C-alpha cells in the first residue's frame, strides 16, 4: 500500500469513527484543537496524520488510538488469529 493509499485509508477510517460517534468534523476540530481546514485535509488524504493528531482525535472522539489501525495490525491478527 502506498503512502497516499495509507493516508486515504486512515482518513476514511477516522471519518467513519467520527460519524459512528454522532459527531461532526467541526466538533472534533474544536475538541481536538486542530484547525478545521487541517482536519479536513487530513481526512481527505491530502496530508498525513502524525502521532499528536491521532492522540488528539482519539481523545476528542473517545476512542483508543488502536481503533485507527488497519485490521492486519491488531494483536489477534499479529498472533495469527482471525480478527472480528
């Protein structure tokens, strides 16, 4: 997977988590302290997220940072077990 594909995948994953929590991107922007334009650019995959971004968004939406990982990186997958 290319860097661009990874950025797009992560943006879509985070956007889905935001929707699943019933939040708006604007609310997450305000709670995380990230400017809305930066959050939106990262969600669209134009720019990458760094660890500070992940931690801020994680706290803002009430999800652990591990929920942003692709399924192949979850502990059960790494142990050779199927993921849920």
